[in-house]
């Protein structure tokens, strides 16, 4: 008995030390943005995605291709992922500087009723359901995100190599709002889709302790957005001020406005919060190659170390766009476009003057359609992990991950045709706008994050799993935006696995995450900025914004030898 006890203690001591080091690792890790949430693997989800050193079957292709070497014979995997993303945005009061300015202007009594009416003021916006950018169908509204996925693997008899392919979605996010929702000005419908539809892969057992693997992935990537545009910018306040004092600016002594004032005063009064335009675009790239490589090393029977690297890859998406000017903007511009007795319009004269500086003035093209494109780069990722068999029944996994999100600094959409409204934006903010382009600054940062999973072998044929993953945002502190409602949060997962007499394995996993972003009025460059030099893009100028993202995930899979 004494010898047995001593042997047990000797075996448990290194495991306890490893578990202690593992705990320190978790507590000192840095933060990540939302990725790999919709792979569809129930085991990974229930373990908080801490599976780099404990790769989950055929989905090892994504999490660590070296794990394929553990699969023998022929295996078919079918799976289902369902997700519900809900985004709630509270649009609060104006900050004092904005509120005082508006009150001063309103107190003059010069502005028409309704000029200051802001439908979004002190309101709440909530998404209605999912919108996904789908191959062949484009941006499509759905009640929830749901997708059947799957793959297959084959290991030749007597060989130490396993081949596989899989269908999965590293990123499948999107939502839509109602047409009268006050949050629609930051996105009525939008989606980013990354689907891996073919992934020839292998895992090779080099020795009993060491395995390597690689996957060549063929991906579809698509982005779609429907965006009603308004611009309660300082420039529009100035324009409204001029229009409110037409009797004064029409006087001959008001130098500099004798030619402009009649046309300006005949045009419709633009309300400060009128919808000025509506932008729609869908772009995609059907074939984007990618590469994953992974390693697994088991120096002892109770410890496994893993590493996985997902290579970055450039994307050049092409598609279409449609820009429609709002009725108010059309009515405002109409007098400026009317020719005088000499057949020359004021808009034409202004255009001639601005052309000397390389700019141009809107020419009344109220509907513009054509081709659109976006060039960007999917970030590289590095996952490091260990799997510790603490006892015969208890296993603990820990991952530490890097994502190179700094490659997403600006999301720029390029148009094949000049957009009339953007001619003005080019003058005010040329770094983010031009006649044929509009850019949304993101400024994302590289991130590190950790994940922890625990698996308990409840019986010979069943396991229970729990996991947690820290997912802080990759948005910088000075670059928060409701355009990307990805605040810091924690993913909680739970699930179970059951092996049947037929050797089929059924796995179920659930996940939940909630995050929030608080953006006081004027703090979000894209969202609620009061900076007069920034026209792109602050539809809630000066308003306090609070965005909350809540996500539920359900994933189910069955793996069956065949």
C-alpha cells in the first residue's frame, strides 16, 4: 500500500505543478475580437475553444490539423450550428456642448418647425434578426443564423497519415434592423461572411509522441451593407443657419452671397437630421486560398502540447453598389441646378471654381449605380495550447491565442462611378472620402486572449464539458464605434458527448456571450463625433451611445465510421 501511495503521489506531483503554471498563464493573459464562433464544433464550443492541444476530430482542420493523425479508418461528420446575435443600442441625451448649441439656435426663432427633430434622440434600437452574405443569394435576411456543415476523413490501413476535408464558417455574422429603427443610420443590414467550403488536409503521426498537419483551404468571403445616411454635422448646422436667415443674406450688402443666396433660399430647408442618402453594396470573392499548419507533442501520457498557425491572406472582393439621394437632398439641390438666362447653373459655376483645386460640386445625379470593390486582409492567427490529464477522469485544456487584427485599419469601399454626394465629403475629409470611394476607419489592434476548458469522463461512453474564453475587444480605447458592436465579453460554454454502440459519437454544445460598449457623446470617431473636420461618419453627433451585444450558440454534430 505504501509503495502504491508513493507512486500515485509521484505521478500526481508533476501534474499539480503543471496545473499551477497553467493557472498563472490564464490569469496573466491579454485580450480578442470575435472570431471562430461559428465553426460548428460542439466539443470546441463547450470547452471555450481551448482545443489546440486536444483537437476535435475532423474540425482539427481549423483548430490544429495535426489532430487529424488521431483519426483512424473512414469517418463522416455532419453538424449543425445555430446562432442568435442581438444588438441593442441605447441612444441617450446630447452632451452639454451639443445641447447648448442646439438650444441657442432654436431660441432665435428663425428655424422652421421640425428642423431640430431627431427621431433617434433618447431612443433604443434593437436588431430584428440575422442577415447573412450568402454565395449566389447575396445579403439575405433570416430569423436566426443556422447552417448545416460537415466533413469526412480517411486513413489508409496500416498508415500513419489521415486525409480529410471539411466545410465550416470561421466567421458568420450579420444582422438587420427594421426600416424605422433609430439605429439604422449605423447599419440597417450588414454582414461579414467567411466560409471554408473545401479544405484538403492531412495529419501525419511522425512518432508515437509527435504529429504534424496542414490544411489548404478554399474560402468564400463576402461583405454586404444597407446604410441610410444622415449627417448632423457642423457644416449642416452652418447651412441651416444660412437658410434660416434668407431675408438677411439676400441683401445686397451681404458681400459674397449675392449669387448664391437666391438659389440657396429657394431650395428646400434641410432638416438637421434628415436622411440624405441610402447606400447599398454587396461585394464578394468566391475563391480565396488559405493555409493552416499545426503541431502536436505528447512528451508524457498525461500532457499534450499543441500549436496552430493560420496564415493571413489578401482578399479583393468585387460586386455592385447603389447610391440613392434622399428626397430632401434632391429638393434642396434643385434650384442650384437650374440654368440662368445664359444657360449656366450655379452648380456648374461652383464646379468650375472647385475644379481648380481638384474638387467638384454635386451635379444632380440622384441615383448612381455601378461596380464596387473592397480590398482587405484576413488576419493571421497563432494558437498555443496544452491539455493536462489531471486524473483518469478529469482533463483540463488551456489555450493562449494571437490574432493580427491590426491589418484592419480602414474598411474602404471603391466605386466605379462618381457619387454626387461624396463630392462634398471629399472637400471636408479627403482622407476618408472621394468622388469614388468612402472609407470607415476601424483602427483595430492585435490581440492575445486565453481560453480554459474542463472535461469530465462521466462514464465509459459519455463526457461532460465546460469552458470559458476571454474575448476582450480589439477596438482601441480611442476608437470605439457602434459600426462594430464588439465590446469586451466572456464566452461561456457547456456540453456533452456520447459514444453509441455503433461507434458513432454525438456531441452537443451551447455557448453564451454578452458584451457592451459605452461611448459618451463626441468620443466615437465613427458614430457620435462632434469634430467639424470629420464628415465620415457620425449620424449620432453628440449623443451618448451604449451598445450591448448578446449571443446564443447551439452546435450539434454526429461522427460516424463508414
